[in-house]
C-alpha cells in the first residue's frame, strides 16, 4: 500500500472496530503490500484493509466462512461481530480472528501437505463461481506484453517470460486432467502456524485448476507427501508459477518489498530451468 494511504487505512480500521464495540486504541502493522494487515489492540482482532478499487473482499469472506463451517483448516472471521465487509474512507475492511504464531516448531512437509489436502477436500464441496487458473496466466501474459506497465523489463527477459508462460499454458492445459476449486496461492506466507495447527488465509486468489497448480506454491518437499500427484505436471506448474510471480515483480505498480531484486533472481531460475 502506498505510504500516503497507510495512516488513512489504519484510521479506517480502528474506526470500524470501535463502531462495533471492539476497543482499538492501537494498531500494529503485520504486513503491508497491496493490502494492509493489522493487529488491533486491545481487542486483539486482525484487520485486513484494502482500497475499494483493489479488492474482492466479499468473495473472500464468503469462501472462508463456508470452508470454516465445513471444518477446513482456515483462519476464522472475528466471532464477536457479523461476518461482513465494512467500507470507510475509500477502504474496505474485514475482521478476522488473531492467532498467536507458533515459532518454536518448524512446519514439516508432511503436515503442510496434509493441511492442503484437507483444504482441497473441503473446496471440492463448494460450488462458487471462480476464474480458471488460465485466466491468471493470461493476466501475467498481458502484463509482460505491456511495456508501459513493465518499462524496466529487458527485451530478452520479456521474451523469456512470454515464451515460458505461452508454452506452459499450452502444455498444462493440453493434459486434460482433473480440476477443482483451488486456493490459488497457498504459499507459506498464506499459512499460519498456530496452536490449532496450520490455517490457510487469503482466498481472494481462488481459481479452478489441477491440484498441482496449488502444490507448486507450497514448499517443494510437500509435493512428495500429497497423494496422487502427477510429478511431471507439478514440475511444469512450478516453472509456470515462477514465471507468473516474476511477471508481477516487474509491474511498475508492484509494492512488494525487494520485489525487483526477487524478480531478477527468479528470472535466473527460469532461465536455468529451460
């Protein structure tokens, strides 16, 4: 989030919490990228704040609520207030349960795979309209092709990304394997290690596709513990995923800290995999 927006976003979250009788005298920024994640105190609520134009918060709330009701390993919405999206001063705010992180125990690949398998099982029971994973590939392709949005991407790197995205989209789509509702980005940054076990967050990226597309975002060893995985497809999905997130890093509007440095590193990995 732009620095000029942060103070307004914090004020909006605190104001909404206070209007719901949740004491929010202070706010600790836990994460800041395209949206702001805050811990509001002393009510101890997690608030997610995004500009109105950049969010699909209502979809995320509905999906998370339905998955939680079916017993899936997902972070819960704040139980003291109605589960809904709040809007104030140009921002949307959603309120969630705050989980104290468990840092003393490393997450094993088997536990990660098991949690993701349980999430996928619950997702198979949901019937919600979502994009196809190829729609997200197309977004990355459009970004790479748009020199105005990616002005610092060198011609050779642009050609590498465009070719990788095109070829893998064709190869993976041509396999014709089973598809289902996916998280979309179940990487470690979207998994909480809590005393209640691993819990997934951030369902704005849900899409339909093969489970290997989700597994490509997980730690590499997790794919060895998930049953029924097509390892060849998983390898293709990993390179595809790397090309997609590399494309985002060259967007001139990207706000990820050290994003450009990561983009350079990932370009090297893609080139090495060719």
